[in-house]
C-alpha cells in the first residue's frame, strides 16, 4: 500500500468527517463503533473465559478497521490471534494490513496466528492463493478440504516451488438439511483424505495437517428456542470434530498428535456472549430463569467437553461472523438475553446492534400507520418464511425515544415494497407516534451483509461521545466481494 497517496477512504473522510447524520447523503450504512468495539472485546474475553480459542470471521463487513477490533487489539494475554475469511478477495483485502505490519509493530503483534479460508477450497482459486503466497513471501493462510480433487489442485504450490498451505478437513454431522461441506467423522472418506495428506506432509518442511472444521446451518427460528437449538448444535459440532481427531490419531498411529478443532455458529456465540459478558452471572448462575437454567446445563456440557478435549491435547476454537453488528436474523435467532439483574430480558442483545441503515421517509399514509422509505432489499436484505420483514425502525430521531427498540416494543416494520422502496407499517402503537415526510430514520436491517454489499462504505459514529453521538468520525471502505 502506498501510504503517501490519497486513498478513496481519505477522500471520503475529508468530505464527511465532522458532519452530522442529518447532513450526509442517504441511504447510508451507519456503524456505532462504541457498540462494535465493546461487542468484539466481550466476545474474545467470554470465549477464552469458557475455554475456547476464538477465530473471528471478517466476511460480514470486509473492512480493515473492524478486523482489528475483532482481533482484540487492546486485549492482552491472548496466545494466538487468528482470523477466518470466506473469499479470496477478503484475503487480498487483508494484504495491506500484513504489509503495514512490516513497519508498524503494534499491528505486527496482532497477527500471530493463521488466516483460515473458511469454506471448502474452490479448485479454480488455487492460482490466486499461489499468487498471494508469492506476494506475501510467507504462508499465513489455511484451507479446508473434504475431497481428493482439492488436494490434487494444491500440487500447483509444489510446481511453483512453494510449500502447501496448512490444511483443515471439513467434518459433516450427517444431517441432510444442514450440509455445509465435509466428510463423516469416522468415515472411509476421512481415512483416505488423512492418508493422502500424511503422504504429502512427509515431503513438506513442516507439519501440514492442522485440524478439523465444522460449521452447520442452524434451522431458522423466531421463538425462544432458537438459542437453545444453537447451543445444542455447538455441542454436537465439538463432539463430531473430537471424534474425527480420535479416529485420525488411530489411522496415523499417533495417539498424542495435536489438532485444532474449529467449530461455531453465530447465534450460539451471541447467546454465550450476552449470557456471560459484562456484569452478567458466571457459569454457576441462571438468575432464577428456568429457560436459562436449561441453557446453562448445555453450556456446562460444552465446557466439560472442551476440558476433555484439551486434556487430550486438542485445541478447540470458536468461530463466528455477524456478531459485531447483529441484524434481524441474528436478533430473532437469539433474542432472549440475560440482563444485568439476572432477569430474562431483551436489553442485552438489542444494546449490541451496531449497524443500521440511514434513510429518509418519502411518503406517509394519511392515517399515519404506513410510510415509504428510500431503501430496498439490496441494502436491507430479503425476508423469507422465518424472517418476515426487511427491517425494524430504530428509535433514533423519533420524538421522546432513545436507542434501538426491541421487536416487542416497536411495531414499525418494513414489511413489503412499493415500487422497489420499503414500506414501514405500524402495529399496536400510540396514534401520537407519527412519521413525517423528509424525516431521517435508521433501520435495523434483515441482513448486515446486504447493507455492506449494497452501499460499499460505512459511516462511523461513536455513542460514547456524549453530545456528539450523531457526528461522523470516520468512513470505512469495504473490500470487493469476490
């Protein structure tokens, strides 16, 4: 990166930093960095408190600035700080960060682990991986394989005179509607992959085989069982990758070989964070909440299987992606969070909403119950049979209201479209609460990834700056998607 040049980010900052959210062009993606920072730090701390290592995924935002927050830039005593990406473009987006680390020791100190390309390896993208290795001069990335064709494609590294990237094997739990890649934990396919990897590893300068990866797709739910389901899935993932590690040790006749077990789903990670983060109770308390007592039993089970795995020389890491922001999908997947007083509340999860879409009211129905906003699904995300709206209206710029409302406390939802724009509809709310044409509003989107893809940049505000909460302090530019 040429730090002497004027980058698009610098041009945007010169144009917008210091302006109010009432002055910037709409629609716009708004990030409250105070909330994002707190959430990122809390996730790292809670994961380690429970015995996990933690691997944040950068795919939901694709920015250098939030990557640094996810890695816990201000948190010490973390033995290895790692990342996950979902596309090669994200690896390429991180490249300037690694080049900067040659001159910036504080950044270099952060990059102590490896970057996992967190989807099954795409054979056609191996040439881009080779080019990245040549540009960096070091092997900093790992890949996931679940098929011999993927392994054969990696011989392109050998042809270029380079060592292979480190390898994880994807593990499938065998549930038909949750397949996200992988082979069975004690299958012949796993045995064949292991034997082939070990045969290649013997010719490599250092160990090639790092561990096992599992990431299942959670059934969408909009009820209070969603986070319990997520915890059950997490427990099951750990069990299956641990079984794969034990099976592999038998196959290679090395009963003490260490492996990394990489597991996780964002709803489970969010539920764990909101339950045990901040001033909330420790593992021994449910605050008298029967539902949370049930979840604590699950978390105790996860804690136990973690300790067993570590006692057997295995490392277990938790990966998650959309947790820095939250959106309608994540809210509905994990809406019941534990409040500071130990009661069953929504406040913890809703106080973690860091990303909203700033837009404008363009039309209001005479009875005040409906309004059109200048925002469509390309910057809000698409609903489906489980998540039936495009977004919620936040209380920002609403007279007499503060913060971001919960679904139970705010019945303004973007429920359908009119000529491509979103239509806000109001249910069971005081007639005095009206929207007016020209009013600026902030919408909690259905999908955070859609906001970034549609708008390409994030305007940054900081709610810790009392009296200046609406002032833009930075602009983050998103990397390309692919």
